[in-house]
C-alpha cells in the first residue's frame, strides 16, 4: 500500500544557533501563546513541503546524497530580524552565492528527478529562519517583533549538510542529515 508522507529539505543548524532560536520560540509561546514555529527545529527551508511515498524514503535519501556530492560546504551568518509583512517574523540569513546556487539546483533536481511541483516560494528564495508565523496575531505583532529584536543572535555557521524532515504526528522531525560534498570511502 502506498503511504504518502510530507517531507521538506532544509539547513538545520545545531549548537548555539538551534538553542538560541528555540529559546526565542519558547519565550514567544509563553508570553503570547504563539507556538506553531515550535513544530519544527530552527531551519532555513531549501525545498518547501512535498508529498512523497514513504516506502521510497531510502531511495529519496540516496538520490539526494548523490545530488549533494557535487557541492561544497559554505558559511552562512544568522543575525538581525526581519519580517514578511505582519505575518512572519524571522532571523535574517546572509550567505554568498553558494546558498542560492544550492537552492536553485536543488529545486531543479526535485522537479526533474523526483517529479515534485515547483512552488512559488521555491522560485522566490529568501533565506531566513522563522521564529513566529501562522498563529501570529497582528495584535501582538509589534510586541513579539520587539522581543525578537532584543533577543536576536549574531552567529556564523558552516553548512555541510542538508536535512530531510518528515511530518510525524503534526511535528517536523529530522529524518536524515545528508552530507554535502564528495563521498569519502572508508580507509
């Protein structure tokens, strides 16, 4: 039986960046009951959620692994706060052209090799790390924005993998971190 699951692809930083972003999300939840962003780890989306046959998950991972061998890791900087109107608050992400190139080629790969739909947000890539959206009410927007600006981080991160996330019981769980760069055989 074919079981379709929801997946997406992202850069999921670890360490202090993940901890700081989760702390900000938790404070927003405690003070304003805005909690939707806690359904996933802090991340930079590379490919929007898509449906895929769960039975072929290992094949998906292997396809992505092969695709990512032609790239090299690169640095990104997290810092500053911005918004998409009064509906999304996020930590800004700055990177050189390697991030844009990775996302563009990943989008094309997903369309060509995995038969995935090219979403509008895939074509208008604006790297960011969301801390409040969906259940963010306009009445609290300015207060939450002020809080996030006060708590905002300035951190650098070296991207050396892309994470496949899967929706399980209403939450996005990291299924696999897929290394960027050539596969080095065991010596």
